[in-house]
């Protein structure tokens, strides 16, 4: 099963949420691999795939990286590198899939961030016929960005199966609590849970326990070998 993980924007906690999803799916009996097609702005030995591997202790793979922390198409152009094509990217992703496996594909930023001038994560999800999980902030402004992301995904024929709050404080204020109530009503997509603030600093055992307490994937979408 291939699942696309996107965010409503940058810095919403998408990578840590991806690691949490990996822990939960593994606890449900799946083999889990996390794929990062494009990484920007990180030195060798660091980046989203390395963060997921550190937290969740699962296999990760990275296809291409660019040196500057920019949208991938811009980073590729400035580095004088050729950006990936849809065919190349989907072929690479499919090669990582296997029976009994959940392959989590983490995008770069939001759904429409340009991996190449003519390529977005939405295009990849459509080509793979993969469901989408949207990681969103839960603070002021999240309702607009979450609804826009879900609506655009659905307009393109994609199925958004869940929302995840990328980071929630231990003592959420009224705004956050109201937003969590509003998100499923406005988007008609269930909230699978929220990753607690600071989770990325935990050790793997602590992170695994926290992830399994914080994220609940519907049984219909997580039973092994469905």
C-alpha cells in the first residue's frame, strides 16, 4: 500500500508525523518503508529521511537532493541539475513497494510545491492511485489551509483519508481545541490525531510509545494485508 503524506505548507511537522505514522503502521503488523523523492537544503547525512529513520527505526530511501532550501524546481535550476520526471519518480516509488508493506511517500512542503516545473506531489499521487494524508498545523489559520489543500486534492480526483495535527502543545488553548473540532467538519476528512509538541526530540522507544498513543488509524485503512 502506497500512502502519500503531504502538508498544508512548510514547517507544519510533516516529517515527525510521517515517522509517527510509520510507528503506528508497524504496530499493526505492516512492513514500513518511508520514501522521500526530493530533499532540499540539507547537508549529506541529514534531512527528512534521516529524521524518520532516527525516530521510527524504519527503512528510508531518498531519490534526489538539491543543496539550497528552496522549492525543488528552483533548487534544481540554481544547482544546474535536471529535475525528476513523473515517470522517473513513480518508477522509483513503485520499486520500493511490496506485498504486506506500507510505503509512506513524504512530499516536500505542500501538495502543489513544484518538484519540477511540470510536476507536483498531486501528480505523483494521481499516477500512483495513492491515498493522501494531510499534515496540518492546529493553530490560527489552519482551517483555511487545510480546507484549501483537501479541496484541491479532491478536485484532482485524489482521496484524502486522514488529517494529522503536526504539533500540538501539552496544554492546547481554546483556539486549537475549536480548530480540532472544525477540521473534520469543514473538510469531511477525519482527524487521525495530533503529534505532541517536542516529539522529535525523543528517543526511538519513547517516540514509538507516544506515536501509538497519539495517532489512531481507522482499522479499515490499516489492517495488515487488506
